[in-house]
């Protein structure tokens, strides 16, 4: 990926271009010291002077909003004033003396309801969208050079001297966060709504990346000149950095995609188009430079696709050496490839290609520019600001539409939204501790909402075909990795210090990068079957070469692609045998699964087979697998299950093995196996429940009393439970031999009833 640079001669000013702004209707407005504002329509590529102004501009920002809404912008001046100007060039509001000295920076909140301004007087003020002062939020003794809003618009980020500060705007009682960011003056900051990361640059000739707590994530090497501007792309995947005759395209982790020398002087400000495909830079010599993002590439399995021009794609099959060229009329904005399908969108249409047919795609119209594409084996979803989340099948037919409350669609990315064959999960952007689930077929919310104690930063659903085994893995702000079902709260921690994770495209294998190691769980569902088997079916591989903050790009088959912090790609292989094992088990070919494990002779594979067979209630296979890993106690448990005379009793003991005693009891009661339900509670030392069952069902009361009496004798205690004391008084001659005879007779009746 790189920038293709274009200098627009039509939009050229006679003096320094101090600021510019990009509208939702794809127009670029630039203001310069020649006291003019120029406008360029990016659709027609035509530019002309918009209006004349009588002051020297310092900053400009277009009010956020969807197409055709909020058609006005704010522009600040060197005398400390600012104007609100409509798209027709009319000044709606003029605010003189907003600041003493120059007004250096202004920024609309993400919802377009509030305007923040900062100046050389060290003040930061908040205004209504009508230009009415709401509050003088900050007063410092040094100039503030840049201001922007947090993703939720509840805090303001600004820079003064060598420091970056976050000042809460709406949260009462919250303290200001401040940290030293650079060795020289901090000139620009930007806060991305999609990834919640902050970038900054300054007179120390460096640019840096921070998280929202002020922790440093990346620091660049010093450049030859002062870094004068930078800005996030809306999708949060990359950002642009500008300096004297330099424009750099960087990944969100800091490494550089491309570096261009341009004839513009210093770039005073950088802004991105709403679709994130073009950035514009305000040149110190009066020129406006445009950086078109080209050579974007995407790969999956043996396919690699590169966007060579705005509307041209080059498709390569690396194994079969097949080359295809795709050319359309419109500019390609978003691309995604997985599950044998390649999808891309233009401003008006969506194209779906099957990897086995590159000549006849499915095409359908879209109403607005798409921000995000997320795929699953059967469906995919498109996200845009106006229409929300739209779910389609791979024939281009819309399946459902999701209108989720409290979800800001422009904040979503692939870490915050995941889709499977039956469920869609999305992080609540108004409360990052919550994950909401929606049915794919209907678009309606499910009855379960996942709530966590910390903010959730990354989610991913498994791709199992069995809806009852649907799991969600997620990482929280403490970088801990967790696993949970999607229908009830049963959160289990899997790993700490996790940087990234992915489910396998084809099966339920989960892999994560944590603390410089690759962790692979062959069958994560084992955590709900037998935790011991979960640990045995985990493989840890040391990967010191990947370093910190590495990200998993894809996990297909037995190959994992990892991108290091410096941008380098590393292919990591895991064992191919779990995929083969899953295929045998899915087809109920247990004998072949056993033969595979005997051939491989890996304890991890045996543990995986044991967990799968237990979950499938395949006792013979489970016994062989457990014996192979020398889990003698578990083998004995399985043998006991095999000896049980009824299916209901076996299902109940399976539930007990899976640590679900209440479910086990319910299964026994439904089958009218009262003795076994009573004995189950006795073994679990739930004495009161055992006695209640015996009394309510009028059976085996003496059995409970006999076991209670023996228990008290062994622990050397007297009876203190009034309920038991009463029953002992009513049954003074409890005899264990008689009880055993009754139990034997009960078991004989079970066998005959079978």
C-alpha cells in the first residue's frame, strides 16, 4: 500500500494554505493567507474559488453529519475570532474576540453538537453549534496548538508545551489526564474513534502513538524536519504524517507503508476523505496535495488480490499460477476476502466473486458508502453510517437489517464486530464493557447480553456449524483473553498479556499471541467439558522473533500469518492433525479418529479427541483416548457411565461430569430416577436437598438418613440440623444393611425397566 501523489494546480493559492476540510459530499475546502477559500469537487475534479474572507485563517472544520445534513463549517482566524459559514457561503454566525491572540485550533465533536476552540491565550472553550459559549473548559499559561474530541465526545484532547492532556467535558468529577509526550512543542494531536488510539507530533521531529491512558505504543525515529501535521484515516487502520516536503503513510502500529517527497513546502494540515481512500494536505507554498491510497492488497489461502488503480484489481492464484484482471467504472473503496469469496464495494454497488468464478460476480446496489465488511462461512455484513448493519448471503440477497441502539456505526471495525452462521456480535460503543448479540436471520437481539468488568477491545465468534456450541472469545483493556458461550454468562479466562487472537476459518481451533508466545487451543470447548483436558489440548510455542504488539492477520488451515510491530509478516505453522481430527469427528468416523491419534502419538491430540468424544457422548472412543493420556480416574468414570442401565442416567452423569449438577438432577427427576437424584446430592454433600427429594417423592428417606448417620460418625460430630433430627426421631432404627438391600432392589428394577 502506498500514496499516489497528485498536486492540484486548479486549487492553488498565492500564499500559504493554513487549513482545509473535507465534506461528506466529497468536496474539499481550503483556506489560505491570501484570504480566499477554494472548493474542489472530488467527483468532477473541478476546483474554483469559493469566497473571499477579510482575515487570516488558522483552522477550519466541517460539521459532522450524513449526506445533505449539517451543511456548514467553522473557520478560525489569527485575530482570535471564528465564523460559522454555510455551504452557500453565507456567514451564519460570527464570534469576535473568542480568544485573545490567535485562535489556533477548532474541532466539532463527533456528534456535531459542540465546538471546541483553543488559542494562544492558553484557553480551551466549548461552544454550542449555534456559536454560543457553553464553558471556558481549560486555562493554561502557555498556548494550546491543537484540540480534538474523544470517540464518545465526553472528553477533549489538547496539546500545550511538551504535554498532551485529556480534559473530561461531560463526566463530572473526573480528573484531567496529562503526560509529557515530546521533547519539543507538541504541534498536532488526533484521536481515532474506531481504534481509540492517539497520535501526536512535535518540534522534536518525531511522531508517536498512544493509547487513551497515555501509554506509549510507538515512537518514530527523528525526521530531518519538524513534523507539522498528522491525521488518522476514518477506519483507524492507517494515518498520514506531514512535514517539510514530505508525506508519509503509516500503519496503525506505527511502521511506514510509503514515504513521498512532495513540492508543497511544509504540510500545515492533513485531512482524510470520509471513505479513507484519499488524504489532502495544505501546503506552505500555496499548493494542495492529494495522496491517493493505491496498491492495497488482500490475501487469503492461495489467493492474492492487489488494487493497482482506483478501479482496477489484479488477482493471482499463487499455487495454480492463474492471473485475472478486474476493472470497473467506479472507485473501489473497501475489500474483504475469506471463505472462498472476495467482496468489494464502490460508492454505489457491492460486488461478490466466488474464487471458482471470476467472470460473473453477484452485484447489488448500496445506498451509502460502506465503512466495513465482515464475513462468515454463510453470510457477510456491510456497515454504513446511514443504514446500520446489513446482512447478506453470498448470492447478494439481503437476509436482515440490524438497527442497534447505542451503537455508533462509524466507530466499528473488525475487532468490534463479528458474524457467524447464526449470531452477530457487536461491542456496544456507548458502553465498551457490553457485547450485544443479534440473530442473523431476523436481525433481532437475542435474550443474552454479555457484560464484563472491564472495557472489551477485541471480539471474535467461532465458526462452528453447531449453534449450541457457539462461543465468543474476547480481549479486555487489561489484555486478558476470555472465552464465553453466546447464550449465557460463563466467562473463563484463557490467557494474560494477549496481543491478538483468531479462530480458525474451518474448525474450532483458537490461537492467540500472548507475551511473545503462540498459544493454540485445539478444542477450546473442552473448558466446558473438562478443564484438565483443555490444558492438555493446548500447545505453547515460543516466538521471540515476533516481539511485542504483534497482530494475527489470518488463521487458515494450519497456517497463521502474523504481522510484527515493524510491519514484517511471519508465517507460523501449527499441527495439521487437529483439522483432520475435527473432520473425522464431525462425520462420526471415530475409528479413523483413533487411528489418526495412534499414528501421530501426541498427547495433545489424544486430549482433544477425549474432549470431543465426551462432548459427543461417544464413550468407547473417550475411554480409549483417556487411557492413552493415562487419565485413570476419568477412565473409571467413563466405565461407570457405560454400566448405567438407562440413557437418562448416562445423560445425567454426563451433565455431572461437565460440572452441571442441577441439570443432572433435573434429568434424573424427569426420568423418575429418584434414588439416583437423591444419591447424586448425597455425593455432593447437599444433604438438605437430598432429604427434601426423599420426602417429597416418598422414597429412600432411610437411605438419606443412613448415609447422613455414617457421615456424622466419620467426621465425629453430632446432628445439629433440625430437619434431620426430626427425621431421625421418626426413623429410629435406620440400618445400613437394609438400605443397601433397598438400593440393590432399586437398581434391579431399573434394569428390568430398560
